C-alpha cells in the first residue's frame, strides 16, 4: 500500500543503471494509497545524463529540476489543467531538496510536486546524486469547462505580433514564474505570451528580464496603445516588489 510512486521508479532506475544505462527517463501511472483515499498519480524520474558528451558542448549535461518542471507543465497542459494560471511555491516536504524543488497548484489545491530529490532520499533509494523527479496528482486537476473541451479551428491572426522586453530588479525570494504570470495577466486582451529570457545576479541584486508578446486584432497597435500596455506590465510587476531597471 504505497504512499508514493518514487520507490518503484527508483528500483526500476537502479536496474537500468546496473545494466549500463547512462540516461534514465521513467514514468508510471498508478495509485498512491493514503489514509483517506486512493489517489491516481503520475510519477516520473530522470537520472544520469540529459545529453551525452559531444564535440560542441563538451561534457555530458545532467538533468536538473527545470527538466522535471518542463515535463510536469507539458503533462498538466495535456490533461487540461490551466497551465498559465498555476502558482509555483517553494517548500515541497522532506522528500525533496529544499531550494531545488517546488509545487504547482491553484490556491491550496496542489496539482504537482517536482524537483531534485533530497540527498538522504537519493541515498536511501540508491539513486545517483542530483536525481530529479515529479508526481502529478491527477484527481486534483480541475475538470475543464464544457466550452474548453471543444477545439476551435485554427485561424492564424492576420497581423504580425509585437514583442517588448522588460528588465526588473526583483526581491531575491521572488519566483520568476510568479513574475511572468503577473505580467501575462496585466492585459489579457492583448498579451498572448510572456517568458523569462535573462537572469542576472550582481552587486545591485537580482535582475529578471521578461519578453512579452502582444497580438493586435483588426488593426495594428499605435505607440500610445503599446505604451499603455507597458504601464500595466510595470504596475503588475511593482505589486510583487519589482522595479523597472533603468
């Protein structure tokens, strides 16, 4: 009656490693058995090399927590979760490495946990140091509304999108995901995308740079309209304690 899928995935990872596998990517769809109920869950584990050594990059590159996060986000999106609205929170419990793991959820509803396994857990399960993993709690994913189930025909926009870059000095404890989500929500009618493209930490503090994508509708944006959206972006960031970098 397992409360986690990790021990089973770890055992399979060890068998693969013992047979010479240098890049281990495993998943399982199963049930966790908790005191209150059985919980359908997806578990995944990544260990060893994400990419092998080569003449361009040199040494082999190991998996990191962002690889686990990317897998989780893709699976949640495919399962119909509102991926752009998910909140990232640090602190995932004793199974996970503090500072290298997080949860994704909607308010108090936790949909997934991911990151690097705690060194004690990796050692107990005989896994390589730095092994990353994730669990997605399928029963926590909200059911999509009826209007979200039907896919509309793809219709490319007639006008070209516009991109703008913003760099902010931010508090050291501000999660980049929270900043990106706030910026994306600053004007949902025209901001169709936001992504972090630079992170720099120096003597003056932590700087995060975000690129936003603006999609015009029936007519191109005027400079005044773009300036108005820019003000909304800066205001949304300032609510989180960020300041536009000069």
